[in-house]
C-alpha cells in the first residue's frame, strides 16, 4: 500500500469511528502514522485528503464553511462528504 493510500485509509477509518457530524484534523492522521516526525506528514496527509475530496468522500472545512483546500489559509478540518462509505 502506498503512503497516499494508507493516509486515505486512516482518514476514512478515523471519520468512521466518530459521529457523522464530527470532524478530524489532518494532524490526527499524521500523529498516528508519523511518531515524533508527524509534522513531516502534514502535507502528504493534506494531499490524500484532497484526493478524497475529489472523490466526494470527504469535505474540507474551516469553522462551519466548506473550503477549497488549495486556497485555504490556516487550520482545516476533514468531515464526511456526500459519498462517504
């Protein structure tokens, strides 16, 4: 399994383990997979989240607003999208 596939898998697993209205931070995934070097995984996790956005599996939010990850500034959250399994 490639890194991106693993990141996508963990994003979906973490969201599935929470209430449907809950969200996760990309750092939740990076911390789980990256031990003390988790910060190095933040961009790859965000890239994996974008792949899931493209598939409709998740959405990216800031506060209560859905945002475009490519232009979002600051902290983001990942939530279930319209095609979440």
